[in-house]
C-alpha cells in the first residue's frame, strides 16, 4: 500500500506540563544528534494548533494530554494476545469469536458497539492443489509446516488467492518476473508467448490482482505467484523464527479481486450488499478474475524454476534462489487444481460512536480492518487493537465529562483482505450521511512497527506535521516528527499519495471524504503468512507494544484535533498547489498537443481562493470567537467540508464509474499505487489526444467548483 503528505492559522498557549515534556524531549534529541539544525530540533517548542483560537487551544491541549496519558500499552498487549489466538479470516469461526470478544470488551468500557452485517459474494476454498507433472511428478506443499502444538492449526487456510476462479489447468510454465505490463512486453519482444501456458511470477512491484489480469489478456490459462527470497526472504536477513524475514515454507496469501476497477462486493458495485440489493450475474462482474491463480512458497517454487528451460532471464529478472533463472517454456509442467465454492458470506463491521456535544451530526471516522489471513497480529490486529484502545480511552474520558465537539466514529472493518468488503459496503450504505457530515477518515492498516509513515490528501499535510511533533517516538525518544525528519535526510518528510489496497479507498475516492492513512512499519517478510503471529510481533516487530501505544496516541489526538477545531484544519491552498505542480510537470513532458494552460490557471485560481478563505478563518479566531462569529464559522466549515466533494464527478472515471475522484485513483496497472490525475494520465498512456482534452475539461470543471465553494463564504 502506498503510504504518507504553512503558516498556521493561530498560535496556542502551551501548558507548563507540556513545555516541560517538550524541553526534555528536545534535550534528548539534541544530545543524540548534535549536528541537527536548531530549527528542526526545536520544532516542538513552536507549538501550533491550526483551527483553534488561543483561548480554546488551552482546553484542547489538556484534552489531548489527558487522552494520551490514559493510553496503556498493557491494554494493547492484552487485546493483541487475545485476538491473535485464532485466525480471523472473513466468514470463519475465529472471525466470529473475535467479533464477540471486541463487543464484550467495548461494552466493558461503557460503550455501545453495533455490529453491522452485510452478505457478500465471496470465494471459499475447499481444496487447493498444485502438482509438478514434469520432469518429475511432485505434489507441492500449499500450507506452512507449522510447529506441533500450534493452536487452532485446523482453522488456518491454505495458501490461496481470494476470488480466483475454481478449475483445473495443466500446462508448461513461463516465468514473467513481477507480471507487470512491461514484463509481458519484454516476453513479446523476445517472441515468447504465454498463450495456453501457466505463468509464474514473483510477488511485488504491483498489486497481485494486476498480474493474472495481464496474463489472461495474453491468453494464459493459469498463474502461480511466489515471494522471492531476493524480495523478502533470506537474502534480506535471518528468516523466521530466527529473524523477521520470510522462511522457505511461508506463503503470501491475498486477494486478486480487481479492486482497481471497483472494490467491495463484486455483485453490488456502488450499492450496499443488503438483503434486497440488486445483484449482478457473476459473469457480468468486471472485478472478478478469469484464470485459476494460486500462491506458493519460494521453497516450493524452487524446483519449478530450476528445471525450466528456454532463454536466460534478463539480469533484472534474476531473483535470490541459487541458480540462473530461465524464462521457459519447456521442461517444467504444472497442474493447478482449485476446488473453490462461491457463496454469500457475512462480513461483520464493529462500529462505536462517541457522541459530539456541539455538532453531533458531524463525524470524524477512525477505521482499521479486524479480519486477517491467518493470525494477522501485525496485519491488521495491530490497527484494530489500537482502535479498540482509542475507543476505550474516549469512553473512559466521556464518563468523566470529556466530550468531543463532533462525533467520533470508530470502526473495525471485516473482509478488507478479500477486497475492502466491510468498509466499502458500509460507506455505500451510509453514503448520504457521510457525504453530508463526514469531516475526515483516518485509517490504520499496520500499526505495529518502528518507523512512521503516512499518506494523505494534501489538505491534511499540515495537520500530520503538527500532531507528529507532539507524540514521542519510542525508538529514539524524539518526537515522531523529528525522528521522521532525520530519516528523511533533514528535509520536510514526504507524505504519500492515496492509491488503494486499504479501507480509505471508499471514503476518498468514492465519497470525497478527506482521508489520512498512517502507521508504523518494520523490516520483515511475514506478510499474509501463517508466521504473522504474536511471537513475531513481540520479538521483532514491536517489542513491548511501544509503537502500538504511540500510534494510538497519534491517531486519537488527530481525531480530537479534527473533532474539536473551531475551524476544521484543512489547508486547501496546499492541495491546489500540489494539483497545479502535477499539471505543470505533465505539461513540461508533453501533452499530445493538448493545451493544459486553462486547467493550470484554474488550479491557480483555486489556490488563491483557498488561501483567502484560510486568511478569513485566521482573522475570525485570532482574538477568540464571539457569539456573532459562530454563524460565520459554520459557513466557513461547510465550505471546507465541501471542497473535497467538489473534486468528484458523478459519472466517475471512464470505464471505472465507481471511482469518482478526478485527482486520485489507483493505477489500472499498479492496483495499489496512486495514479494522480487519473483520467489525464490514462489518456496520455493511451496516446489519445481526444480523451486527454476531455479529461482536462472535466478536471477544470471540478477545480472551478472547488474555487467557487471557497469564494462563497462572504
């Protein structure tokens, strides 16, 4: 998944307690890194809270610090241990047991969790089989060699790609590197066809669902995928259980649903999968893959690749196994046999609300997926346990009279691993309410780790920088921001662009709700294997749950900042500047004779209008907000909420109507990675001037709409 992206509107007073903490952290920081510039090391001393008057900033600061002090790593550790006992694969008994556990714990905290259930079309594996039929006959292992005594081992799903069609195919193998379009083009240049062949690719470089789609377009009858040791195995370091890297028997499970076309239930695109939903015939569902596809370990892939004949693979295609990789076809022959049912299965989202005191209809949504492939202690029980801890603390504070101004909604999404099922169905179900009242969505997909990163819409960049200056990085003792700054080469850290592959997708790209994804990562290769477990978490990924706690503080404080701000802390002048810069870069590279200057001028106009609105907001809150000014603030905040929505087109992208955002979408051939200005980018890739002209006109329309919204506040 893709990860990570100024003058503030007002200054706030700093309590003596926090100032003391800041000075202490600065002393640690400067003594550890004496060469760091004072401007960076002193960032925490220049505290700001965009969107707050000085008077209200004192209350906000106390609120945030009270929250931060109540977050307990012991609580997070207990949740993690209890939830890691069983697999939480969507539709499984362990998943159901973990719903019951979460509801019970949240009720103990005095909260009223709701379980929202949708019935979604999904694949259920019965038997997965891969056999090498030539030059030797050998049945491949399709599940890890788990230690004796592994609890609930009978519930662990074999290596499996969700939404692969069932079927049996046998053919020669062709090796296609990462299965990218350019890899298949390289095969074509060499005169090597994959028609009627089984393609074997390594994981990485793009979303796994793109690989079989590209192979199927070229006539392949099946696909095998494996994780090469050069990418996340012994070439990188010690493998599990001696280290965090992928051992020879570990299999990377994962969905191959074409989420780059649309995520969620493949039979109800754009509508929630409720009992009365109108459903497509599966043959008409554009997101369903078409050729049998399944993953294997690199230990099992070795014999297949080593026996292959044909041309020597290019140097960049060589992996970490101890022989020269060849492309094929010839010599190696394989049979894939997949016995898979398709049926309606329940996905169960767990939803908790902390009601707002002033604007209860407006909501800040925090979410993490609670389903896993196997034990999933890192992916994503780490995010879900932090969500539960944030809910527990906010519930405890509410009992003592602390109540946010806006409602905070906390969600545990089910079925994310299969294709963002729970979040998409809920967002489609709550479309009207979210479109009208959602302030922002904050996503956590992997919180156990040691190195911070974030992706966000540009209007939230300043907020990310502000909050990371206020939470300590456990590994270094600095602020998270200062640690991040150092790792970025003493430059302002980069914040990534939102593509897809996690639960922010329906919020930003379908509904236009400003979104942020943040967490901590760690080196390792246990992703989607049976070894992403409690032991790996506690020995390698986040010993002591220090980063779980830091992440819970960071996300909780971000939500409180959004929930309580007098002026919602969005900076659309930054957003417009980024769009303008992207357009200017495209124009410099050549645009098939299409003039982009009108849309660039429109981005500049939006930037000016947004900056004027931000100045207006600063003037209102500079000396405190009077009763008469609250009406002006309401209009101003409405304009801030609307501008992201303005960037949508109801008809969506050409060929992808579910994706309505004109600035952000996942790439058609990357799947996870963001494709900024998608309609323009796709027209350029297709070398289609007419499509490019149309895309530029549509973008100009939405930018003009956002500028008009910014100017509408008198």
